[in-house]
C-alpha cells in the first residue's frame, strides 16, 4: 500500500466534496439514522499521507473532515510505526481517526466504536484493508483496555451525556495509557477539563486552535 495514496482518512487541506442535501438532525448520536442514504467521498491529508474516504448522510460531518478532528490529528501526538498495544477511536463516525491510527501504527490493534450503525458500516468499508475492529459500544469485550483513546466526542448530545461517555470509557485506559480529546471551547471544552481534573484525571491542554482545545488525559500518578 502506497503510504502517500491511502484510501482512508487524514487532515490538513480539507479537500472535500460537500454533499448535496442537508444532513438530518439525528446524525451522529442516532443508532439507526432516518436520513436517506446519499453517498460521497472526502479527501484530506495527515502526516504527509493522503486519504480518500467514503461518507454518507445521516452521520457526523458527512460533507468534510470535521474541523475539530482536523485539529486533533494535527496537534496531538500521533502513534508511530513502533507503537503497539490497543488503540480506540471513540465515536468514530465514518472512521477518519481510526484510519490514521491504523496507518501510522500498523503493529497496534485499533478499535473503532460508534452508536450509529451507518457510521460503523462506513468505517468498516473505509478500514477494510487496515484490520480495524469496528463495533457498537456494547460489543466491545469488557476485558479490553486501551493504551490510547482518541476522540472528538459528541458535545451536542449535552453535558450529562458527554460526561457519561467519559465516565464509561476513560476508566478503560491502561495504567500508563493516554486519551487524546478535542473539544470546542464554546461547547464545554474548559468545563470538561475542570470536571475531569476534579475526578482525579491528569489533564493537560496541549494545544488550542480554531476554537478547539486538545486535551491529553492520563491517570493521576498517585492512583
């Protein structure tokens, strides 16, 4: 596989062909989206590699690589060819983060999790040659822990639901694991930082760009 012509996701130029028609409001937090299926493709680049991904209506950011995801992939510390262990793309959508993780770290096991069935189908298609494990949240075995969790979490579901998502998945970090989160500053980025710190997590804001906060979350060294 030519690393500079990967048929899967990336970030930077945001060369995207926008969908015609509007994405329905149910999009990314609906298990079975009602929006008529309209397919297209987007292209973008991350770490010098180009990606082309299938997208469709009824999922999050179907017309382009979401700006928050772009910031996360540009500003967080990507895994490398020497990275092993188990990585999670939480709220994977059509799979841009999962594709980048699996491309950059081929020796790692990558999980992609989303409640939206259409998103999972697209992620499975986009990662078909990368060995990513695509699953609904309840289908991830309870004994699986993650060395890295990557997420552009669904802030529009509301504060309670967002915090419940964090409380469910962050405890599944390995003892020395790291979670990379990107949060819109105007949609609770700073309050999430404060809340996670209050729960005992070690939280570092590693970057701010285009109104987004990139947070690096680890276990407190005293735990």
